[in-house]
C-alpha cells in the first residue's frame, strides 16, 4: 500500500480516531498523522501509548499543512470545531468526519468550509462498546462498510482519494445520499441502540428483581442489550438529538409492531408469533450470507466461555 | 468426576439435550444416556453423529429403567409428554425438564408425576441462536447458571443429586421459586427476545430501506438483535404464551420508558438522554464484574473480524 495523504490530522482521539491511526500505520497510508484532543488527559494518554506521530496542543497546530483533516468529535460538536479550524485549512485539502448522522453534520459544517477545500463527509460502520484513546485497534474497520456522503459539488477526485484511504484501512466503501444514510442508520443502529438502552433501564428500575439477579442471570438476550447500552453516552445523546426525525419515525413503527405482538401474546395467537419469528430468523440468515457476521454459536462469545 | 446417575434419558434432542449429552460424557456423569426425539429425521441425525449411547424409537423405551428423565421439548409440549411417560417412570427416579418457563411447566407436568417419582424442574440459562441435534457442544453450560425450581414436597436428596449433575456439566446452580423465576426471566430474556424480534421485523417491513441495505449496513446494534431474533420459533412462541403475565408486565414498563426517551428526543432534552445512557453503561460494568460476559471489544466477535 502506498501513501495516499502526506499528512493526516485527526481531531478528537476516541475509539474511531485511534483505530484510524493504527489502521493507517498498518498499511502505511500517510506520511505523518497528527492528533489533537480537547482534553489534556486524552492528549497525555495518546502520547503515552504512542498514538499518532505527533500530538498537538492546539487543533490549529494539528491541522496546519494537513492534506486530510478528519473530525472525530461527537456529532453535536462538529459545527463548532469546523468553525474554529476553517481559517487554518490548507487550500486543496480534504475535510472529512466520521459522525453517525450526516444531514446534521453537513448542515453544521458546510457553511464553514472555505473555497478550495473539499468537504467529503464519511461514516465508518464500526464500533465497540468501549471508547477513548486506548480503545482503538488497527482491525476495527476490516471488512466493515464505510459510507461516503458527498455534498453538492464535492470534487470527484477528493471523494475517490478518501475512498482509497478507507479501503486501505480495511473497509468496503459505498456512496450514499445524506438523508437516505440517516434513515438506514436509524433502522440498523440508532433505534436499536435506544431500545437496548431502554430495556437495560427497565431492568434496573424493577424493584422486585434485584440488580444482582439481573446481572447474574442475564442470559443471551439481555446481555447483548447491555453491550449495546454501554456505548458512549455523549456520542449517543448527540445521535438521537441530530437524527431526531428518522429515529422517531422508526420508533413509531417499532411500537406499532410491538403492540401487535403483545396483543398476540395476550390473546394466545401462537400462529402469528410463530410466523413472525420464522420470518425474522430468515433475515438473520441473510446477514450471515452477506458476510456481515459469523454463524459461530453462543452469540459469538466462543463455545460457552465467559 | 464420578457417575451420578446410572441411566439418564433425554426426551427431545435439540440444542440443550445434545449439549447435555456431550457435557455428561465429558465428565463421565452417567453410566448410559438414552435419547428419544419425535421426529425420525432427528433420531437418524442423532445416530449418525453419535449423539447418546442409545437412541430409542419410542419415548417409553428411552425412559424405561432411567434414574433421571429430562424433558427437553418445547414448553408447550411438556404436559403431553409427561402424561405419555408417567406409567413408565421407575419408582425413585427423578423427572426434570429444561424449560424456560417454570410455573406453566409445573402446572402441566406435576399432575402426571406418579407417587415415588421426584419431580425437580430446572432451567439452564444457556443457549445460542442455533437449534437441533447438531447444534450441541459440551461447553454450552460452562460457567452459566442453572436454576433449580423445586416444587412443594420435592425430595431434598433428589434436588441435591440433580444439582451435582448440573455442576458436573459445568454450571453454577441456584434454587429459586417458580414465580420469581418467571419474572426474572421475563426481564433478562423473554422481553428482550420479543423486542429483538420486533425490531428485526420492522427493518424488514420498511419499504424505503431495502433488505439488502439493512443487511449490508447492519452495524453492531441491529446485528446483535438479529442474532437474538434467529432463535428457535417454536420454543419462543411457547415461552411467550406460557409466561404471558410477566412478559406483558415487563413490556408495559418497557413501552412507558421508551415513550419517555422518545419524548426527550422530540423535545431535545439532551441531559435526560445523557444521564440515562450513563446509568445503563454502569449496569454493563456490573455484568462484566459478575463474570457473566467478557470485556472484549467489538461485541465479542473478535477484533474487527467477521
């Protein structure tokens, strides 16, 4: 793999940025990678673990001379960070981001992008329930999708170059319109996360079942929910606030369907339940065939291990 | 490990029974294990893969002379199977089951249990999204909980002996009252499964997002739901029909909470969302500390691999 950008600047040093650094290094995709995080503790941690070739004490210093600047901050902070950096961006540079919501990021960032700078929003569909600079690893994006969401007038060469970077980091790349992206993600990620958060909250609230019972006896179903519900609170608050319409639409559909299944339980309609569960099982098979997950048993935790 | 029962009969040869066989063999816990399944195909598969020391063509033959008979059929079929076997059970034998709902199983089975036979219901909290005789493996129960739910007048010696079998198969064992069991499981397993089924169904229904998009771009949240929603349809239909009250109660609480979070999204109450998500993250930490899951990233699928 050859160098795609001479200098890359990562702004915000959480799970995604730290994984990007290790993935870029693994494949030798950049000459130098600079990094900046607002918190001095995060910068100190990054220096300690060798994250980035150079950690800068200001965002402007990290961005200066960069061919690619990637905003890796929570979606709600993208606009302010872009405003702060606008005057430092090098002519001909590409500005990108990794936010989970695209319409809001585009509306917040695009007005600040100077003439001659290419704005190419992106969203890597990868994550874990861990966060922070220590949580990254080079393989996070391997065989995952990264969605590029060009804006009106995005330079085709700049889009193609960014696509090559993501492929070099292990991703598959697709291009998508911002509004469609936000709807697809509401279905596949945002609504499921809110639902998992809710169920974990209900379990905690229930006074007749102790927390320790919930924790001891959490079988597959609940345990998988707790993994999802352990994701970064700031990131997810911003996702829901900025992808409000699509998330609320999906949640509306969800409660409609849930009420139908509750009614089937109440009235003892076993056929409806059986048919529904048979259909959802087939969807799972489709996901395995599409290579998005493994068929390994025990929910992927390895054979019966903890 | 020494032999705990001279002869064990497994009735129904799905994931749980087949895992029990391999776990019993691993530790040498029984002299002989017989097996029976209603379907000739399942019996043929069992013989082909060497599941059980002896596969019988009738349930009565499998049960004859057994010291322990374990009903491993869907919860809705337990009563009929118990009625069929009642006259063949050996005096002094223990009759148990592995159903996910306990009050219903007790009500359906207990009336058929002859004098002199010890009825000790049980529920191993272990599973995968796979089913059938080929899906079992010896490690399924390792470090998982098995809940014993003795009925009024259960013989203490029989309960203790069954507990030793489950410990020998790798489980931790607790004893619990049937109604409390059903409530705990409604929270930790039954409601989460229904919710996952619902969300997967919604995704499939949504016409503006294609199935192929849902499948390709299913990130962690949705993908974990599809695992849960791929579980055995017959088993889960029976669970919901037979643990109706507790499941509906939990789902009622769930929709209340979900509406509160939806309202926070709609009104832009970021603080409520942030506080809620911070609380659920702490619950996850408790589960890891209790040893019920690993802290491995990427939802346990291994570092970024598929």
